[in-house]
C-alpha cells in the first residue's frame, strides 16, 4: 500500500518552493507566511486552531489567508500548465 500522505507533502513543499522563487522574481509583496499557512492547512492536515496558535493569529484569519492564498496558488498552477 502506498503512502499518499508523504507524496502530497513532497508535492506541497515543491509547489511552495517554486511559488516563493517566482514571487521573489516578480518582486510582489506576497508573504511567504501565507504560503506556509496554506500548505499547512491544505497538505499538513492541521486545524485552523493549530495553525492560528503556531502563527499567533485567530482561526478566522487563518481561514481568510487559506482562501486568499488558494486563489493565488490555483492561478500559479494554471499559468504553469499553460507553459
């Protein structure tokens, strides 16, 4: 039986690393912390509460960041697929 959890974690780390590099090249003001929060929620299986405690923010703010960053990530993935 394959461990898909490990594969998802590796993919998430690679995706975040590529996005950080691209966003730095574009000189956009996009917090790396937001990408980490998105990855922790999306692939790490952490709860809003756990992520909030780790980053000293509230659950609602974690939810907002996750949604906002998800839009950016999806746009990034679509741009990569188009190339």
